[in-house]
C-alpha cells in the first residue's frame, strides 16, 4: 500500500530537492554514493505504511548510530563498478578471453583506450569489495551477534566470503588473462550477487548517513504502532529538524481528541509549528529520526497539508477557489475512510470574513468526527474557536505574543486556549503610519 | 523634465512589462519595426511623464498618427543593416579606394572578402533607406502642415535633404541593388560612416522616434483606444468613462470619477466578481495616460500625479522573515511617507490587510481610510472583504464613494455582471461555492456510512 500525499504537501514541508536550501533531503543527505542518494530519494518519495517495517528500519539506523561505524567508499569508483557489472555479459570464459585479447591487440596497434578502461573498472569493483569487507569487519567487531542489521550483514558476509570472490588474487595492473578472468567473474558468475552487494551497500550508506545526522543534531527515533488504544500522535519537545534553536512543543492527538485548533498573531509561529508537525510525522513514517524527546504514533495512510496554497491564475482559479478544491480533495479521501493526518493553515483566508467563518466552522465540525484521522487547523478568525468550544474532541492551543512596551516578542511555546492577541494595530502604530497622515 | 514615480511593485501589479507566461501591456503596444524603436518604446514605459503640457504634446503627436493608416516606411532588414553598419566606426575597416589587383579579383570570385561584403551590404542598405524614405515623405507632405507633427517632419525633411547627402542620393535608383564599382563603394563608405556620421545617426534617431509614433498611433486606430487629456497638477480630477482591461476579451466598461470632494473609492464585491480586474484596468489606463498613450477607455481626464502606488498582488517575503501582513504594512508606510511630503498621488489597495485577523484588519482599514480622506489632493481606490468597515465609515459623512461589483445568483451558480453599482455589497458566494462542490455532503455521507457500519457490526 502506498502512502498518500501530493505535490502541494511535499512543497509545503520542503521535503525533496537536492538543490533546495533547507530541504529535509538535504538535511539528511550525507551519503557517499550516488546509488545511496537515489535510494534515499526513493525513501523520501515513498514512506512506509506498516509499523513493523518502520520500526525495523528505525532499529537499523539506531543500531548503526550506536556502533559509530566509519564507512568510507569512493563515489566515483562505486559508480564505475556499478556500471561495469551491468555491461554486456560474456557467455563463458573463452569468449571473455577472446575479447580481452582483442582489446589488448587494439591497444598495441592503435592505442585504443578500451583495455585501459576495463582495467580501471575492474579495479573499481575490487575497491568496492574492499570497502564492503572493511564495513563488514567493523560490523562484526563492534556489533552484537543478533542485531537489527543482521539480515543486511549476512548478505554482505555471504557474498564477500563466497569462494570465487574470496580467492581472487589479481592485482592492478592485470595481465590479459587476469582481466578475462575478472570480467567473466564479475559480469557473469557473481553478477547478481554483486548487484545485491551494491544495493546493500547503498542501504548501509543511507542508514549510516542518517545515523550521523541524528547523532550530530541529537535526534531521536519515533515508535510506530499499528493498533493503538486511541492514540494517534504523541510527542514531547518536538522541534523542526531543519531549524537551529527551534523551541520544542508538545502534542497529543487521540481518537477522542483528534483535532488541534491553533490560533495566534502574525509571526507568532503558527505555520512553523504546523510544518514541524507535518515534517516529523512524515519523517517518522520513513523510519527516520525526528527532533524531539519522544514520539509515538499510530501508522496512518497519508498526509495532506495546505500551508502555502498558491492561486492558480493560469487556470483562472482565485485563491479562495484553489483552497476550496484542496479541501474537497481532502474531504474525498477522508470520507472514503482513509486514515490521514491533515494540516490546514489559515483555512479560507481568500474570502470575506463571514464566509470564512461559516466555512471554517462547518468544515471543522465535520472533520473532527472522523476519529481515525488527525487534524490541525489554524485560523485568524478566533470567533470560530469560540463557537467550537463545546466540541469535546477539539483541543485549543495558541502561540502567544508578549508585548514589551510596544515591541512584540514571540515565545513560540504552545499555550492552551484561544489567543486574544492582536498585534496588527500595534505594528501599524510602531511604523508610525497614522502619524504621517495627520 | 518631471517624471511620474513608480516602482517594481506597481509595474508588476499592472503587468506593464513581461513576466514569463503573462501578456504585458508593453507587448500590446509594441508594434515597432525597428529594434531601436522597441527599446525607445520600453524607455517611454519606464518613464511616464508628470508634466501636463509635455503629456498632451506627446499625446497629440500619437493622435496624428492614429487618424489614418500608416506604415513605417523602411523595412526592418534595411534599417537593421544600416544600424549594424554604422556601429562599426573603426577606421581600419574602411574600404580602400583604388583598383583591385588581379589576385583580389580572383579571390572575390572564389569567395567574397568579409570586409568588402560588410561595406557593400551597409552602403546598399543606406541607399534603400533613402529610397524608401523619400517616397514616404512625399506622401506625407500635404497632411503635415498645421499638424502636431509639423516641426518634427520639418527637421526630418531637412536632414534627408541635407546637401551632404547629394552625392549619395545620385546613386539611389528605382532599380534594386545596382552593382557599384569598388571605387564608388569606397567613396560612399567614407562619406556615410565617417564624414557625415553624425548626420546619419541623427537620421536613424529620428526614424526610431517615427517608428514609435506610428506603432502607438496605429494601435490606437486598430483597437479603437482613445487619448487621455492631462490637466494641471494642482487640480484633483480623475474622470474615467467606459474604462476596461485591454487584455480581457469582451471586457465590460465602467465609469468612474474621483475629485477632491470624493477622493476615495471604497470597493466591495464577492470573490471573482472582478474587483482586481477593475482596479488593474484603472491603474493601467492612468499609467498609460501619463505616458501620453492611447488608453482602453472612451474618455479619460486626469490631473497629473506625482506617483502611482498599487498593492494588488503583494507577495510575502518569507525568506526575509516578513509575513504577508508586514509586507502590506510596509507598503502602506511607503504611501504614507509620500503623502506626508505633500505629494499628489494615486493609490490602489486591493484587499487591504488580508494577512491579519479580522479585528485588526477592520480597525486598520477604518483608521487608514479615515486618514486618507484628509488628503484631498490625492486619490485612492481601496477594496476589501470586510464590508463592515465600509458600513461604519458610511455613517460618517466622509469624502468616500461606495461602489460594488454585484453577483447575481442563477439558481445555484453565481453570475457576474461586472458593472459598478453604488453602495456596499454583502454578496457572499464563498459558502455557495463550497456547497456547489458538495464538500459538506461528502463529509456527512462518510460519517453516516461509518456509523451505519458500527451499527451493523
């Protein structure tokens, strides 16, 4: 089953993008190989949807973090090796030998590069094997016998210790005969084993990279649960992983309290908190670490956020209509019985107050009855909160603003209730606009 | 000369210049043939005037060229070649007179020498230019006397008939591309590019101007745009009749008038009723009016302003840490600053303070609008979703006009007349759109289904 999300959500949470500053992918990307990078991208694209798989991956990363493995592998050489083993497959040792002699002759006759290149690539494969056995050595030496990574470790072990690989004595530069032997070995005999080996290495690469980041930033690992007694998400001291010096906050969403109603002045940190929730939830479903003291969550089927919905002028949608269509999309998924985490920032801000009030109220009242879903809704229209006060499964929180004389200060720590803060006029006064007009 | 003050935000709101994937106002008028004309047009767009005599003079000139069908006399290739040719003022590239040696001749037979080709192309283009121009000037002769173009025409004719070009003109012929001997070519090259360089450049300059006049005039003629009338700056009159957005098909025109007694237009209306489009049409017309250009309106009369400020698609700059609201506040501050310097300006604020909570937006809109009423020398158009602010202001007798764009419901679908009406609207289509999309029903049905399942199990 696939994790449900969409492009808007990925953009809102700034998840993907190697070349985007501050993207979560960038945060965790300390991988050493291109293959590892692709694998990590793949993990970002498809978070897991069952608790067992999530916890297994989490355990692997956590285990590797504890071992403190020093994994070194050359990016270029690995790329060369992976290319080499997927090239044309020689039928048997004879054809391999013939083609190597042919290339050698070409080199002598007119300085063809082919033989040289082949030698270099064989060297690359050997280097990768060396890196793998180095890694394996560390895993065995530092680690326990039964550990979360056993499966991956065993795969490495089996391939590296297989007799044909183990007894390979050839050293660069190779003789023609050795070249032919290696070619036949790598491209035919143990071709699939090597592909598997590379894949396991990429996996280790990603996990070790994530573990390094987790260690450097002090992240922790969330616990996934399949069937829980009413718990949806619970976290303490949760922070945005990509923001330095972020202020941590707590959250508990349960089936009978599944909607967080968030208010607060401009710039008080509402959007950041929503992004924190969305990002942490997403990372947790990937089995990746999050910035918190603890986090437990029940595995869900998807996430939708609506934080920076742009109006689509090219298809003639006003901002409001774009928002409505987004709510409709979510409504459809939710009413189909999907278990989702939904975050709406400043719902219906593109319309007049009365409409926004009515619409926010009507939609919130209905959404919160879907008890297997979790919702976070923020709004400027604090009057909606007052009308919702009696609904038992809604929690009210706000981001406070403290005025030091006329300058607003933001604590960024979540407080229970609905805000009465209104700094808008104060900002206008601070800028002395009305004085100018006198 | 005085120029109208504008900024990036205004240019962007009114889409004066190109943005990827968006039609610009500049494109609408850019029917110029020459590259020089195109860039001259762009600089006119970048520097609207703030001097009523200058504006009206320019406007009359454009008008002259809109009365009949005109075509720029010189083709694009010719004038392009001349400009390219004139660009090179390196003496070393000058063609040397004197007979060709045998070996040179032979070389030219095999493949022409690049320098030679360059000069030949340039000289021939000049000859073509003179040819095309002379017949055009003759055609214009009878229409020009006592017209706004008279003076400029005079100097153009003087330039073309300058004695310096007599020799050159001998070689102008009806026939296309008569081959010139190497000797004559070298002689003409020297005259054009070096001896009379200034004169030729002046001629090109005048031709670029002519290109702009014709392009703009013809746009007015083809699109039936009208010319605005600029009034002295100390007045505060702004009169639009049947103004519409030049890019909207079948646009519906509206009338509008602002004066010192009624210097604020308070605009309300539902989403999609056309508030922003109307504000943009007004802004564009006034901007073009300050350039002396024809506008998409039947009539436009305006007292010249010092500056135009708009705030229609204000983007929040999250990278700089400013929220949408703060961006709006800063924009308002800019306007307030100009007003406090006693500048006479025209301001458009679309959906003022939508980035904050309702109470703040309400308070801010009221206090700001009230403050603007004192600035009777400037005009404002303010749109808002918060009609309650309008209701409160309406109770005081202030210099505010209230207009709205109505929505008519046909069954469940809203339709928009896009015609301004007096008053404040409480049209609210938001909920209807939500109902039309069936969102609430969808959610209700989902809950019922779930409850039914629970019941059954």
